[in-house]
C-alpha cells in the first residue's frame, strides 16, 4: 500500500546558509517516520544536503531532469546526475517549468521515463489555470494532463497543483480538491488497474500551510502535499509533516 509523502519544493531558493533548516528537520523527525519526508532543494545544494541527510528520515529530490542521460545541453541536468548527487525523487512538469520553459505533456512524460530509467521516483505535476477553473474545465484539464504526462509503467507520484493556488494563499474548496483527487484515482484505475492505482501517492500542492494541512490531509484520496513557500522553514514544514503523520491511514 502507498505511503504518505510530505514533499518540500524549495524552487529557486536556498543557499548553504539555509542548511540549518534541514538540520532542524532531521532533529525533529528522527528515523523511522510513519510518513515519507522529502526536500527538493536547488541542484546546487543537493550534494551538501545529501551528506547531512544520510541515515535520516529525510529524502532528497531534484526539481527537473532532462530526457537525455548526458550530452551537449548547457545548463541542464540529467536524471542519473541527480541520482549520483543523492536524490531519490525528481519533480517533473511543475507548472512553473511548463510556463517558463514551455514544457509540454509529452516532454514531461519523457522526463518521467528518464527519471524511472535512472532509478528515481518522479513526482509528476499537473493542475488547471484560474481561467480553466472558472470555465468549469478543471477536471477535464487534469484528466487530459494525466493521459498525456504519465508513463505507461513504473512507480510514480502525482501532485495536483492548481496554478492559481500556487504562492497566492488561495486554496480550492475541500470538496473541489476531493473531486479532482477522486477523479485522478479513478483515471489511474481505468488505465493501470485498481491495485496499481491504489499504490500511487496523490499529493495536493498550492498554498499548503500549517493552518490548512490537517483538513486537506483528511480527504480520502489526498496522500500528502507538495509544499513550496512553507517548506523553506522547519518551523512551518514541521507542523505540516506532523499533520500528515497524524492523518488517518498514515
Ligand atoms: P506554495 O506552497 O508556495 O503555494 O507552492 C506550491 C508549489 O508550487 C509546490 O511545488
């Protein structure tokens, strides 16, 4: 059965000076923990944080990977490089990369396949825009992204992140989160079979805070969160992890 996952996406934030936050998390959540805990720092910090997190309950992930294993791609980073630096996960298809770098569903799928090939667990992100939500198309948009962004096989995580909820303090109604997560589980069951669908952790992301985490984690098909801003400080991320560990089924 799937484990719950509290994942922090540091985005383009973090210097060596911020490593004390990681140290605080390691101290607050000694191994073993009932839920998986993940930090996805900028690639520049992976090696240093990996050394800090060895034998701890904190796993590490990248924020993007190229589809190729190596080659003439200045500035890019490959899945085997992330693995080599100590990562076990990689975020692919984040809406900021889809927007800033024009990444398509097909590219996201190829990145997820490259991650799996390298022994990484891809966290595949999707979610509707504000206009799509307003037009009543959120579910259809997410299902289309699922169909086109997921690999045909392999162990992966999905993060539903409505674009309009990222970094805005806005969060969908709980019923709207539940509707999308239930639809994602049903979509996975139709494509991969009921048992395989049950093994996929479905994360919610977008303005998750200590104050709203517990009610989101209480939803049946929410298996954790992908947290941006609130993952940068242990005093914010810690209570979110605790809320997940306290949620039913963790
Ligand atoms: P915030 O938690 O800052 O809204 O960011 C969410 C996110 O994009 C995580 O990937």
